[in-house]
């Protein structure tokens, strides 16, 4: 894997190659297109084509230099009709200042000036040339160059810069857009090459709503199982079951009798005279 065509500053680090391998960027499909043969390294025993990661990195650097050449970042549009790439294009547009179309592409967006969503981009970035074929075809009508993430079976018609990579996995798509955005910011001077980008790659990964709800439910269940349960304290004024408690009427009667009786009947003198009367038998 040689990178003689790249200057030293654009050479990949070992961490970058390890991240690409961990995200299965090199895994293609069992089918292959004739125009993608130059980017296929070999074929495994199970029939899956393995893409050349060295050419993937070279095309990423080329695509970043093309994007930086556009003076106005809003003239760049990133498109993804594939669900795994919607979050990636949204984050890419957020950090690079480009525009994005996540979801269905409305026919006539680049050619029909009457539509409200009419746009005139100078550069188009697509996640899958097969899924985003309508956008790629319309870009050919208006002479807009196209950068595409191409798998081993992707058609290269009307594609100007093909980045050979796995465009069907959510980790692969998110990592490629993260690397592309990082390189664009580095070429613009916003991010230093000496330090790591403070934006984690996890933000570019697709997140399933059902999985998030399931994880939240499991977390709440774990917290409920671990948290201690304290019994409510019983008020002192309330009687406890199984113990004797004097009724309120009896307590009031005792209090009234004590208030009405003279003090001498209950308090004994110093010489023993005036002692309290004997207790009345019940």
C-alpha cells in the first residue's frame, strides 16, 4: 500500500487505517462492475470483493481538495437517500458549511426552475450512485461534477470522482464522511493537523430510534433494580397496629379533670401533709 502520489502532509496515519479496517470500509459485495475493477484488490473465498484502501484514501484526499476549491461552501450539496447516510450528510453539512438533502430527492431540483426547491450547486456529493441515480443524472444535465462513494458493484456513469468504499454499512459511511469533513477543515486551516479533531466519529453514525428506545428502557430498568427502596416513616401520632392506643375522648377527659382539680390535691407539701389522694379503683 503505497502513497507516492500524496505529499507527506496528506499521508495517512496508522490510526486512520485501523479505523477504516474496523469500520469494514474495504468490504465490497459479491458482484462487481467492470469500471470498478481498478479499485478491487482481490476476492475472498466466500465471493466478496475486497477494495483497495490505499486508493480509497487517495480519492478521499482528492475529494477534499476539490471541495476546498469551491469558494462558497453552500455551493456544495451532499445527498443521501440511503437511511444509513442521512445523519452523516447532515453532520457533514453542519461542520463544513455545505448544504444537504437527506431522504428522497425531488426530481427537477437541479433542472426545473419553477420548483421551490430549485438549486444550482457547483459540486455534488452522493452516498450511493445507484440509490441517488436521479440526482446524478440531473447533475449531468447542468454540468455539475459528482463525487460518489462507490462500492464494487456501483455504476460509474456520470461520476467524476469515485471513492471506492463500502457504502452499505452505517459505520463505513459515517467514518468516510467524518474523514472527508476533517480533511476539508484541515485544508481550510480551521483544524490543526498536529492535534486530533474534537468531534467524535460517533456523531456521524446512523442511530436507530427503536434501538435507542430499547437502550433507554434497559437503562431505566437497571437503575430501578439497583436503587434502594426506603419504607415510609410512620408518624408518631398515628397508632401502630397491635399496640394499645388511648382514644382521643379519654385523653380530653383526663386533661379537663386535671385542669379543674386544685393544685393541692395533686402536689404534696414539704411536711408530708396534703399528699395526693389514693388512686381510684376502676
